[in-house]
C-alpha cells in the first residue's frame, strides 16, 4: 500500500531528526541562526509584526514547557478532583527544538513576498 505524501514527508522528517540526536549544540545554534534570520527579515520588510508577535508567544510557551519540571501523576488512584494541573507535561529537548525550527520555517515561508 502506498503512503500518502504527508506520511512520507513525516517519516523522512523523523529519520533526519533522529540523526541529529548527538548534535545538541548544533541544533540549538542552528535554531538561534534561524530565529535571527527571521527577525532580520521582518525588520528589513518592516512588517509582519502581528505574525511575529504570535510566533514569539508560541515559542515562549514551548520554552516554558521545556523548562518546567515533569508533572508526577498518581497512576494508582487516577485523576483526583482537587489536583489542578494547568500546564501539560514538558516536551523533550529534541522535540522542542524541532518544533521551534519547523514553526520558524513555516512562518518564514508564509512571510515571503
């Protein structure tokens, strides 16, 4: 059976993302360069401030989720009524970096003239 195009792209993305696991510093430096290029482009075009503001809020949310300690739930008792958990469990560092890079590339493509 043939995979749809999105499944093929997703499997390629996961393959290459898995190959970058040992290169932690390279991933973060490339993300910083990508962010700097995006903000430089926004500054040169003198526009897209609303889109950039929304992207910055989303990236801040990812960063807070990355820094937050994991939430420990009591699996034996199930969810209780008095336990309030407003934030989801934090993302793994590789996932966090990959999601940020993907969103930066999507926003850069969306802002093209």
